[in-house]
C-alpha cells in the first residue's frame, strides 16, 4: 500500500512512518548511503517542511526498490510542484503536532485549554487543506487521495469552541453549574470588596494603614497595616513586607466572606477540571481519526517540501522505464535499442545537488545499454569522483521520490540496491590500510549485489603495487561483467583503458584536462578514455625537452601502442562530433527558413485582408456620397411630380429608384471585414496549461484537459467544456486587452455590485453560499477590495468566512478591519484581478 501509516502499536506509542512496503526488501547499503551523502539531502529536504511530523518523515525517507512506489512518489512530488507553481504556496495554517495530546487523552488524562485549542486549530487547518486539494482533485488525484484522509470532525471543533474561548479560558456557558458558581462568586466577591472598602474609609481604621488599598496574600484579601499598630485591627496576619514595616491582615469582619469566596473558587476550579476532562475524553474517542489526520497532514507537507526542494535545485522527475526482466531462452538481448536484461541509467546535464549550481559543470552519463560497465579515467581533481557520486546520489534521490537536477531525456530503471566504495576509510583500530579498507568494502559489495544492482567503485585497485592492483581491478570488473551487474568505476590504470576498449559490454569515459591552463574542465566524455597528460604538463612547467624525449623512449612498446590507439580514437570522435554539429546547424537553418516562410505567408495574408478592407471602406464611403445625391434627386423629382405628374417624370423616377436599389445592394456587399488577431485555431497547437481566449464566453481561461475536439477550460472559478475551434492561444497582455473589450465584462460595471456584504445573523452554510456568490460578482465587477461584515459574536462565523476566503481563487489577501472599519467584526478582502 502507498499510505503513510503508524506502526500498529497502542495509540500512546505510535511512531510515524511514510510508507508500508509490505514484503519489499531494501538493499541500500548503509555505508553507501553515507559516502554518497544521502543524509545531507534529507537534511536540506527537512528544512522545507513546516510541520514537526513531516520533519520526522523527511529525515526518515528511504529509497524504494519497487518501480510502482517510485513512480507514485515521483508523481506526488510533480503534482505538488505544479500546485506551488500555480498557487505560489500553501500554508498549513494553525496545524500542530497533537500526537502528545492524544496520548494524554487516550490514557484518561486532562488537556489544558491551550492544548484543546491547538486540536481545534489543527482540525481547521485540515479542513482548509482537504477542501483546497479536493477542489482540484481532477488535476491532482494523488494529493486529493491524501487529502481525503483528513478528518474535519466538526462536532469536536464545535464542542471545544463551545467550552473555550480564543484566550484559552473556559467560558461560563460551558456548563450550567459553572455559570451558577461564577455568578455566586461575583456576588460574594462584590460583598467582600464593599465591606473592605467600608473598612478602609472608616476614620478609626484609616490612620493605622500603611496605604488605603486592598491586596491579596495566599489567595486571601488583606489590607496593609503599619507594624506599630499590629494589635489595633483584629484579624489574621497572612504576610509581612521585606522591611518588616508592613503587615498584611485579613480583618475578622471579612473572614467569613473570604471563606465563602475561597470555597466558590475551589468549586469553580473543580468544575473547570470536570469540563476539561469531559472534552478531553471526547478527543480520546476520536484518537484514530485525529492520528490519521496528523499522518495525512504530514504526508501532504512532505510532498510540498519535496516540491519546494525541487524548485530550489531546479529538479525534474526522470523517466522510469520498465523494470528488470530476466531474458527468456532464445530471446534477443536488445529491444528497440534498450537492453532489457537489466537496469540502466541515463542522465543528461546532471548536477550534483550539494554543489553550487552556478559553478558545477553538468555531466552526461549513460550506462547499461550497449555496455554494462563504464570505466572513467582522467587526472586527479578532474571530477571522476564527483561524476561517480552524482550518478549514485541522483539515483538514491529519484528512488526516494525526489526530483533530480537533470536535463531533458533523463531516464532510469529502478535498482534493487546501490553500492558505493568511495573515499579513503583507513581504520587504525582494526589495523586496516587504504587498500585493505577498499577490499573489505568490495568483498561485502560482491556478496550482496545482484544483476539488478548498481555498483560504484572509486580508484579501483589503488593503494597497492600498480601491477597487482591493475590485475586485481581487471578481475573484479570481469566478475561484475559476468554477473551482468551495472557498474561505474574510476581508475588511473592504463591497462583498464585497454580492457574497456577491447571488451564487449565495457566502455571508456574520461574527464577532460586543459593542458594550456593546467586545470581540469570537469567535462565527462563517454566513449573516450582519459589520456596521460604528464609529458604535456611537464613541458608547460618548463622541464627541458631532452628529459621529456628520454622519458618517452623509456615507455614500453605496449604503452606507446596504447597512446597511438587513444590518439586515433580521439581523432575519430572529433570527426563524428564535427559532423553532428554540422547536421544540427543545417537542421536549425532549415527550421528557421521554414518559420520565416510561414511568417511571411501570414504577413501577406494579413496585408491582403487589410488592403481588401481599405478598398471596401473607400467604396462604402463613395456609396454613401452617391446615396446622398440620389436622395436629393428623389426629393427634387417628388416636387416636380407634384407640379406636373406626366409620364416622362414617372419614368425618370422609376429609373432612379432602380439605380438606388442596386447601389444599396453594393453597399451591403462592401461591409468591411476585420482581420483576425491570431491564426485560425486549427493552425495552433493547444495544450493543457495554455492561456486561451474563449470566444463564445468572451473571456480568458486556462486549458485543463483535452479530449478529441473538446477541451475543459477554467474561466475564473468556473469550468466549461468547449470546442477546440472556439479557443485561441493568447499571451497575458492579449488576454487582458480582449477582456477589457469584452461585452461580457463591460456588462457588469462596478456600480452594479456593492463593495460590502452583510452576513450577520446567517447560519454557517447560508453565509458561505452568499459569500461565494458575492465574491464571483465582485470579481466580474472588477472590484479591487470588498468589506465583509460578519460581527464578533463567538468568532465561529468569522473563522468560517476567513477559511473560505483563504481557499477562494478570487481573493489575493485579507485582513481584519481596523477600529475605524469595524475591528474584528469586519474582514477586508483584496481581490485578485490578474
């Protein structure tokens, strides 16, 4: 299953886990995770969480080995990133990690009012998250599946709000008994205060007082008496000042009243504890739902943290190709160019996520197609180890559901285990040298790795005699090749370069070195072994040519032949790269010429329409002049007919009327046509996410999905299905201009919608329905800001309204009114008119 679950233990001791993988076995080598610095990635990821439970999940994240799980977790990250890219962010609001409170509730303890308010706020945040994702369930199905596990529990929230106010105080209305006790307490307190005030104002007592005030000591009301007059006022001494000059006496005349106040205070405390225990027991009854809600919030926040981390490292999801399948008898080794007998890895423009992206040089690395083993050679500090770590770390990240910093075309199969022997780990305690340390790790790797694993070996065979080290390194690679284990290894041994060149299933790669600047370029080249640059570097540093010539003569014949082979390979690769560059340039030139031809064609069509319109406008203007002249002639003929209605006049009149009719028909034909602002819809490619102009709705929208010749489009807060032919892809500026000129927009002037709405006295559902419709009207009316009057009351309606504002796509921001606008009884919302 793919849901984060707690280990099935009693609620008071449950620990959060992200996934329950069932019988899936993890083969991630602990030391390999350490040397590839996967923990540092998790530390960076955890910094993007905003919830303690999701922080725990981030630090405990483990790479999965099941392709379905990896694909799902990557898809969840992709959905979350798309949500953040579109929405700009999502806050968890008042969510708290209430698991410690639930443990108290389950064992029958008592929660404090502040802790109960944290539970209420957490449920409110859960309600906001649930509605936010379920509203877009079609676009974000995986996030919505998580959101469905968020429990709203309105009855529990209502009970907490009924008993406790926002200040964390148990209110009088929490119970009839508490209301009665507090009423009696106020009366008793007022009586005692009145009696003490009467005593203070008495002339017989006032002269004995240090100052005329009433204070408290040990919960009893006392008056400050000068120490010299201690016996002048009958009462109980409760305290003395630090100087001893003042004693605090509870006069006998108010002792009974004080006892009554104290008795009522104890009753109040007992009743408050009873109420809190009762509410706590209700919390305990929802232990399962609340734990499930915390789990779901933690998962959603982790998905959002992964998305934020992806934005930080400019990551993307790699393509996950079909899993490893053992070849059947007689089957071909390759299918469509992909080796189906084991996993493979292809990374383009890959960057190490822990290095500065402004300085790191992206690499292309590929292994597992025509070759199962890649041997990287090159100078020290040239980037061999970084290339090795980049491949391993990005695989771990992807299999943990994290986007990776790679370019287009990156793909991978899921490895059953990733094993790395990188770095120098000498052990003084175990008396292990560098070579022994490496061999110990390699022996362990060879025992655990299978054909679906990835093995990374740094400086294979180093730390011992070069001849024996080279022979041992070759034997290890031959063993890995025979077992079809995907391997990337780095080395300095020339013999391994020839081994990779002569052996099927093994390929060379190198990190380049600039002899002129005596510095590495950090560029990884596949198919070309690294050349020895010792002589060139020595010459650049000033070593005499005679010494260099003598050194060349000292080289073995085999080494000289190898250098000639490497030179020939370099030359051939250079020729191939030159041909590829020329081909790309030719293709680019042809594409540019084709685009220019299409542009000219569209320009000519636009000019043709413009010329035709101008001609028709000129013709219509001339026809208008003719109409005016004919009208004048008709008027004259009418006057002539009245004076002498003979046959000649009648014939002339009919002739002119026929002419006028013909000219009117020509004028109608000459009506000018508008040139289209954009190419016809059939010439445009429309994709989900495009901004479009919907002609039938006279408004801009965003394409959500496409089905044959229909598209689902979001227009404001509404969705509609329209024909593709009704859509035109537009820029933001074009959309705004079309919207301003739209008859639909102009038909809803701001004057028709008031800038405030009153919701006082309405029930929650009715108030939210009216608010939602009002916000739609305010948006269409182009109102920049609205005032929502909901009153103060218990605060429930205010909280519901602000939760709704937080979720509404028309609202950019909101705040409580100031003292001139209505204080907490009013909410001011700023509309998002972009």
